[in-house]
C-alpha cells in the first residue's frame, strides 16, 4: 500500500462512517463553533408553536428490531457462569480528543425536551487494529468529517478500553434510528441515535481488516469482555437486553454492515449465564 500505515488506518476507520453520519457530526461541531443551537431554539420560540410544529421532522421509518438474543434460551453453563461472574470489569481508560465526542443534550434542535438517558446499545467493529482505533480517537480532528468515537473498544485479547465516558455523546452512528426514535441535535443535519446510545466496538481480526463480507470472527476473550461491558451498561441504565443492536440495523443510510461475522449465540450464552436474558 502506498500510504503510510498510520494515515491509511485512520482514513480507513473514518471510512466506516456514512456521509450522513459525517454530516451529523459536522453539524454538532460547526454549530458549536458558529451559531450555538440555543440560538436556533430562541428563533423557534419567537416564531410561536404552530410554526415550531411545522418544522419538527417526522419520525424515522425504521424496521422494528427483532433481537436474536431473545429467540431461544440456551441451557446455562455453570463453568461459564462461574468464570463470568468472577470477572471484574477492568477498564483501561484513554482520553479521547474533545473534538471527537460531545455532551448529551436534554433539549433538541426544535426546542423539545428529550431524555438523554442511554436506551440502546450499538455493536460495531473497528475494521482496523485496536491501536489504530485508539490513535484515531485521541487525535484532534478539526475537520468535522473526521470526527468519530465509540464509548468502549474491546480488543482481540479481551482488553477493554474506555474511550468516551458513557455520560457523554460518542459519535458512533450519525444518520440513524432505533425503533422509530432519533434525535435532531441541530436543524442542519439528519436525526441520530447518538444522544441516547452507547457504542461498543470489537477489534476486527487480521483477516477482516478491509472491506469484505465477513471474516473469521471474534475471540472468546472478546465475547467474554463484551458481555462484561454489556452487563454493566444493562444494569446501570436499566436497558432491556432486546435493545442491544448493531450499527447495520440502526444505520439509515444503508451503508453500514458492522459488526460483520458477529455470533449472537456466543453473546446469548454469556448473557444467559449472567442471568440477564431468559
Ligand atoms: Zn459501526
């Protein structure tokens, strides 16, 4: 490959984001840099309720999520249960550059009060290595189109890296919706689930680093660590297990396919062992 590895990797990761997603992120940041969102809301207040309603976009038309987790109840494996229950949540925390994430907002771009409590968990994959992903998120991205982040990364060895605190809004899925819900954080961009989502991304194995329909899948250590992260989020935010979904499903642009080669049975076994489903 002619490009330097670092550059190629960074561009590759950002390449996972659909154009609409980039625009959503661009809006987040450009509105902060120029006209604050509050000015838009004040404009609306001056226009009166009728005009405000006329400006409120219609809800998204998204397919109902049919969770693979709830299709069967596997027999609980006592050894697996013991191992997972004894597994502490060991987070390695890195500090993402502030250009790559934002605050969760309690008022949308149309002046409506909204609930920023995390209510959906989105699974992703990095496509490139864990180190490359960390490098991308810790690098300042003044260009809106390059801004991206997940809350947490899970490496092939089962290492858990917290990139963005769950209380903040990670830029994981721009033009997106879940079960008919999205949020407009600015009027100039499409709706997104980021304001009420948690994003976790699995490190892609070596044979999947690039485009392609699939790869050899994720390691047992990754499924263990992912289950531990999800258990924490499900309990902490009272999220229903059925609201664990994929970037492929929530993406409204139709361009996302991650996480590829994800085995829901591996996740189901572990969440069942921890008493979180079935
Ligand atoms: Zn993704």
